C-alpha cells in the first residue's frame, strides 16, 4: 500500500458518506411531494418483501400528490396498505388503477423536528468522515512503522487528508443548509 492508495481510499469512502447523506436527506419530508420518500417502502410480492419501486410506477401528479400505479392490478390493495402502514404518516387512496398519495402540509412544529433530523443526519455523516480520516492516518502511521515511507511524507499526506476532510465537512454543511431552507420554506 502507498500513500496515494491511502488518500484514494479515503476520498472514495468520504464520497460514499456524502452520497449516503444525500440519500438520507432525500427521505426527509418537506412540504412538497417527492417520490423519493416512498423508496424505502417494502411490499409483499408473491411471498417476499419487494421494494415499492419494483412493483409500481411512482410519479408526481402535482406539487402535493404522488401517484403510485402498480404494474399488476391485483397489487393495488397490497401497495396501498404498505404505504398506509409505513412510518411516513401518509393516507393513500385508490382511484381506479392508480393510488393517490397526498402529502399533508407540515406544521411549524413538524418542520422544526425535520430540521433537527436533518442536523442529526449531517452529524452522522461528519462522524463517518472523521472516522475515515482516522483510519487513513492510522494507515499512514503503519507505513512509517514498516519503513515504507518517511515521516516527512507521512506528515504531508496527513495534511492532505486533513484538507480532504475539511472539504467534505464543508460539503456536508452546504447540503444541510440547502435541505434546511427546503424544509422551512412554506
């Protein structure tokens, strides 16, 4: 393993942390309808739990309504029940062969809870990024111990990993500010 490998691995893992944060933030409900909030819902399909997006077409009908159209007509009630039983607090209604899922407007109190949730997700991402930095620095120390690199090279690489960490923490903060603004916009 070389210094370049350590830095590349750290950067890839930090990128994954940012992608995970983006996915988690997409699930946080805002006042507007968003098809991503249904992504984690599982539906009983021929005896096995299957992602909702694999058994139905999920689209936006308007700014506050999500449309869910199961590929098989007999799945209509199963899909409707799965959405109703989810922890999202949504109340779907079947109309013909499509399920309409209105997203209720958020109260001020609920918006503040959502902001807290967003900040919690961000803190988790920052912790993950700092853990990656720690792992990378330990790998660098091991390279010095094994006499594969000099202490000066290790110090320079350690500084570069710190800069990388700082950059990703700033990225997390930017994502949080955007999501906060989105959640608080009425």
